[in-house]
C-alpha cells in the first residue's frame, strides 16, 4: 500500500474522530477504513484507546463525564438515568458505584464489562420522554431531564430508596432545576402521580 493511501486513511480516520469525539472500531466498516489504522494511529500518539473498541483523540477531555460519554457511544439508544442522571444534573452529592442506564424493554441486553453499569428497562413513552442531549467535546451524552429523573426515582424507589427520591424532588425544586408543572408532567408519564402527590403538595 502506498504512503499516499496510508495518509488518506489516517486523515479520514482522524476526521471522523474529530467530528464525533469518540469512534467505535466497528464503525470503520461503513467508511471502508481498515481497523489496523486504529492501532497504527495509537502507536503514533494520534489516537488513544479508551476501552475495548473505543477510541478518541489523545487531548480529548470529557471532564467528569467521560464514562457517561463512553457508555452513550457504546449503547447508542440508551439514556443515562436515575442516580447517574441526578449526579449529572448536580442534584446529589453521592457518586453511584455504577452507571444507571435506561434501555428499551425489548432491547437486547448490552454486554459491557467496564465501567460497571446497571440497566433498567423502559417502555415506549417512558423511554423517550424527557431525554436531553448534552454535548461535551463533540461527544453526545443522552440523559433524562431533572423532572423526568425525579419521577423515575419514585418509580424505582424500591431499588434506590424512597428517601433518595424524596430528596431528589426537594433538591430539584430548591435548585429550580425544574418547575412543578414539569415534574408533574413527568409524574404522569411515569404513572407516579398518586405516589408523588403528597410529596409534591408538601413542597408547593
């Protein structure tokens, strides 16, 4: 293979990574770029390997949300949820021991060894409602809005604890991260109006 062809592959691959922030090795097939160029560019210091099958630029900094960006790239249709979404929106001082992500109730369970992750299954409207897309250095993090996250915390109160759900509601209102109407709309979508009504009335 000529040096010119190699340079073309190098430039094409680097262009893709600059555009998306993160690239999966399996994505190269549709662009007709041999996977060997991933390791070659890593050896040259032009790319860095984040984890198995995931690469980014060496100077790319996703801050404290690097793992969230990584997971969202690996699970394109998943959404950061529950305690991980609370942390993202700075509505908790706790750091979850694993990432919470919502996926479709019919989706095949993704196989991810690291970082630690726990999946919850949402159906249709509950999965699609309240999704916020946040850009961080060209990578996109899909996370539920503060209002939807609070409603989800009540819905999964048996998993994360009712006390955490109540505190999330109070902190959400105290920090004005969502209005009462926004939280109530999310409660309706999550079918949590009966459960949340007394707590909503207490903070109104």
